């Protein structure tokens, strides 16, 4: 499902995009590609710092939703909300796994470990991030990125 909304409001114009993806590695890859393309349509070239940061954050949150929040037969959702007046992009990734623990802080990882750095990247790139339960089931992990990276 694709939903794009532009809410004109003078100086405070908002744009948002909502998509659903299969809960698979391919779905996470598609989410990242759609986010980069959507940012390009809003004037941020794929090689720009902003677009690269968006690609990393969407990729990490989507990969976590697939790896840790997967419920067989359920998709994960991606929502991007761009507020140019505030200079922020909000990234939200929602999954259907409500039995999982909500992330509250970036975990520490072993320097020699092969994984465990995704939320550390999100923590560095985002102005702020967090998670919330989703009604009726699941959770949403969100991050807000500054457009002036």
C-alpha cells in the first residue's frame, strides 16, 4: 500500500509517505531504496549526506524489524514524514511483534562482533529516536534526522 500526503500550510508544509513491505531481507532492501528515491524526489540526491543518513537509518530499522520483529504472514510498515520548516525527517518502522522487548537505548557491542551496531548508528545519526507500542499489536521504532547534516 502506498500513501503519500502533502499537507500545505504556508511555511509549514509536511510531506509523508507510508508503505508496507514483506518481512524479509528483500523487504528491508526495498524499504531503503524507496526512502532514498523519495528523498531524491524532494531534492536530496542519493549521494548527499542527508540521503545516505536516511538510507542507513531506514536500512537498520527495517533490518531489525525483519530480524527481531517478524511475525509470519505479516508485513512491516515504513512511514517517512518530512517537515521542511522544522528541518526534520521522521522515520518510523512498525512491525507486528508485540511480545518483543522495545528498544530503549543503543546496545553496546563487542568491537570484534559481526552485528549489534545498527542502533548505535541510528543513535549517532538521529537527533532523537525511540520506540512505542503499536495498537492493536506490535511496535514502532522511530528516528528523527536533521536535514542539515
